[in-house]
């Protein structure tokens, strides 16, 4: 990118670490961003562009400057190239360079166009010495022994070569340009890594969101839920622009950043929502937030430090008012499979004997558990709880689960279809309801939340063990719950994802209850404002 309308260096680390005064930052919503199209062309040896006319140019101040064009009725293949070439040293126009290429080819010389950027053109000749080229053309030439860049071909014919040192971009003739059969708005370039490359879509931020929102949230969801998702996606993108800097682009098109399916993934409804909220972002103390989201919390969202490592003031756990849909799941793991898994990981704790839940949080999430072996234990915390069993029974969709019916209850939230619209509701405590049966002890959880007149409460339980309490009343409970039973561990859970920030199904549930997107956002992100 040639010029950035954003001054947010260190923004992501500043948000998560909170060590730098926020007054030191300034921000502006960027116009253009760079998306690595990893799902269609990542570290590939070739890519195809389907178009009759391909425009070649540069990006200056986020504007495409068209310098020339190539024509092909059968599409263009692009490959990385590393070779030795002789280059015509004189500055040429595209027409002059094309005429010279044709003349040299008539003399059976291996010539092709070369683009130098800023409306500059040359001719590259392979398999010919400098003296041969100069004698033939009567023009000054230079030898490049380590030419690296990309090569555009029409069948076996090389149309154009561009060095890695040249800033360039390609544009199609219509509204979108197609890479490997997938259409994208904006412009295309390539990030090279040796002999492979990744396609990069340089696109307006708002048009990028056209391809994100219907990929991240069903278009059948309520308008207010889709608006909330749009603001979260726009703000999240702003705070992740350094995610793939080492790869030559800013964001990728997968779940690592946000799912982006380009022009083919757009929908008229969500495009209109993006337009209606253009430029609106979510801020905390005047700075864009890392607006993380997941599909479903299962009934209670999570504090950031219980999933990652930093305490972020706007990523505080809150109870769901209602979640849309059936968010239950089940995974089964046998004792024998667990034993094999431990051996494959080289844990060295002997034969598997039990899984013991040792910490639970308000809402019933498992915050720590131990795999007990015949000669030791393996402790799991944070996201490792979800991912540790992936090679045996698959990753656990969330940390809100019971094992063989033991742990915090997973029945604490109602779906929107069951809510009659009363202004106040009583919710049974997800931990409290399990105390008598499973020996869980807890301190009072008290009043959980109130928003827009709808209050939620949870039953109180006398304290019998130590707890760790956060500022918002969200607590971690020390427990000891053995779950082994008949050689099988049945995980039954609610929710999907890390559970921090906005719950997409929760946003849908709130929208169905009549909440606006501003209210939805302020429920899931503590103490934020909407700017723009």
C-alpha cells in the first residue's frame, strides 16, 4: 500500500496490553486494505486470471493509476519467475515496447514486455547477451542476473514480466476481477516468497465488508444483529492490520482474521447494511477495540484473560439475554482413546485414569481441568481445554460443558422462542443447580446484569471454598469433580467458539427481543462507545 490513512502502529498490542496511554494514539478509518487470498491462492506456483482485458497500473494514495492493458480471450496465467534477463535501458511507452517485442520475436529472440511502474515500460529478453541485444536493437541494454518477479502468460507466450521491486496492481474491466475462479472487487497483486506466491486483494474497507458479513453471519438474521456484526467486523479489521505483515499483506480471508468470500459471497441485504453503517466503529476511551466475536457463548460470555492472557477492560463476561437456535453439542472420548492420546503427546503421566474438573467460572465454563494418570497429572487451561483432544474426538466447540453430567449446568439460558417478553426474568444459577449433586461449592454470584429494563438474576449459594472474583462479579470457583465413569467421557456442552465479546447467536436473540444494534454492542463490549 502506498499511503495509509491510519496511524495505529502498535494498536493491537496497545489494546491488549494496555500499557501505553491511549492519548498517544490517533486513528482514522482506512480506505483501502490488503487481503491475502489464502483460500484460493496461498504459496502457489501459479494462478489464473479470467478476463478479456487486464489493466496494469499502480496504487497511489489509495487510487489505481492505469498505465496499460493486456488482452487475452483465454485468460492469463501468472507464475513466479527467477531468471537471467537482458533489459532495454531506455524508457519506453507500452506501444513502443510492444512494437520492439514483436520485432525481436520476428528475429526469434525470446522477448516480452516489462512493466516498470509509473507508466514506464521496457523489454526483457531471455537467452540473449547484452551485446547481442544492443547489436540487434541499436539500443542500450543491461544484464540482470538475478531477476525475480512474476510472469504473465497466454498459453506458452509470455506477455509481461514485472520485477518484485516494482509496485503494481491489476484491475479487471468490469466490477470484479477473477482469481482461480473467484471474483473480487478492487485490485489484485501478489506477495512472493521465493518460488511461490499468494494472491492479494487490495480493496476498499467497506467493499471488503460486503464479502465478510454474509460469510460470518447468516443473512437471514435480524437487521439489528447484522448491523452489530458489521460494526464488530469493521472495527476488528482495523485492529488486525498487522496480522500478516511478514507475509506481504494485512489480513487473510480465513477464520484466522475474518472469513471473506469476495464478490461472489456478497448479498444485497448485507451490502445495504454496510452502507447504512459506513464508517461506524466501536471504541473504548476513544480508540478502536479488538472486537472479537464467536458463534455462540452458550449462555454466558467470557473474560479475555480466561481464554488468552491479557485482561482487556471491554472484554468482560456478561450473561446472555437469550441465544438463538440450538447451541448444544456432544463429544465422546473413551478411556482407551485418552490413554493413546497421552502416549502420542509424550505426556509421561502413565496410564489415563480420570479427568478431574478443578476450576469453574460463573456461567459454568470449565477454566481448568486435570487429566489424571497412574504416575502424574496433565493440567489444561485456557484454549488448550478446547483443543487438547482434537486428534482423538475433535476439538471441543466451547468450554461450557459437563463430562458425564458432572460440572456446571448447561441449562442456564433460554432461546428466544421461549421468551414471552416479560420485563424481568429469573434464571437458575448454572453452578447453583449442580451443587447438591456434584459437591460444587461457590460464593454468592449475586445480580448479574441489567440492560434496557430487562434484569437477570442467579441464585445465591453459601461459600465453602476460595474464589477469585473479578471487578464485574464474574468468579472462578475452585472445585474437584471426578468425571470418570464406565471407561467413557461424554462431553455435553453449549456454545461454539472462544466465547469472548459478541455472541452472534446471542446478538440474534437480542435483536429478536427488539434490541437495537447499539444496545447489542454495548451489552457484549463493556464501557464502549460507537463513533463515526
